């Protein structure tokens, strides 16, 4: 498995693979009180001895490997809580207020309507963006395992796009489910969404036939996304409308089984 550009020199390929195996993979679960400074320093010294300094400098200059002091700081801190084994959102299984959905003028309307959500059995609320970069997490994909990295990489590559057809299918074929999606290009940095550019993106596609709103006022964000503490997108909340209870929170690409389980229990 490799994320290196084509035609990367063999010496850089070897150093990069060594870095992945002997540093970030070896220490990614050694955060906080599990950190062994002596073991880290020995590993770094051995790694640097195995490769020429210009090779390592080239990898850093190409942003293919972080500076080792920065890597050490990140690894000591560990991944965000929502990516740690066994983590559960504080909203999981909790009842929540949904009246904010009815606020007039709170969101920028793009397509479809959220009206009628109270008549549904299940409400799917999705948070997503067409393209987002979060400087807070930029280095983490280099350090996480494949499964964790794929979740976090959704912050700045297009997995959000992968669920468009699935959401369209649900909206078209399941009248007891209401899909409402909230987009925010600045969901991680607070920047406003360029609505004109966003509309152009949506209407250039033919696989987004469900309610879409822009959450520039961060009302949906503050109601669900922020208290849910799962800082990843595309993020779905599956909610039973009758009792306003959140049944599942997670990556929208993984919602098929939780959704089926929720429908089987209502």
C-alpha cells in the first residue's frame, strides 16, 4: 500500500515505508500514559541511521513525512477521542430537541424540503461538505491505521460524495424515512460557505435528489454535530422521530445496517 507519487526515487520509497512501519505504525497506540520516550528515541535514532539525510529532507519538503519533533508531539497526544477504540458519542441513545428544524430562514435552502419530518418514522440528518480542509487534522492520515485514516480523511477528500446515490435511493423509496442534509464547507474552521459555488456544485450533479440546506448559521451544527463530538464527515444521525431518540451516529457510508436495525425495531 502506498500513497507516494509516481516516479518517487527508490531511496525515498524505502525511507517512507520504513517511516510508516518503524515510527508511526509502531507508536500510534502509545499515546498519553503509554508513551515510552526511551523507546521512541531509540527508534528515531535507528531510523535516521538507516537513511541519508537528503533523502529524509526531500520527503519532508514534499510533505510526505512530517518533521520528527512534530510527529512525536502528535503521537504523544494520540488521535482525537472519537477515533479511539470503544469511543461512544455522548448523544448515542439520548433524546434530543429537534424543533430547530422548523426555524424559518435559519438555513440556506438548496434543494428539496425538510417539511414533513415530523410525519416520518425515522429521520436521517447528515452533515457533509463538497470539499473541506482542516489544518487541525492535516497530519493525522500519515499516522493512523487504514480504517482510522479512511474515517479522518473524509475531512478533506470526497467520501461525502460517495453517499449521494444512497441518500437519493432512501429518499425515493422509503416514505417512512426523512432525509435532511446540512452542508457547511467551513464545518471545521468556521468559514462561511460560498453559496453560489455550492449551488453550482449541487445542480451540476444528478445523484442528489433529497433535501439539502447550507448551515451557515451553524444551527444544525450546534444542535447535533458539536454535542455529538464525532468530528468527521460525512456524519449521519439516525433518529426515531416519535421519541426524538438518536439510534446511531457514524460515517454515512456505514449506515445501511444501523438503519435496517432501527427500522426493524419501530
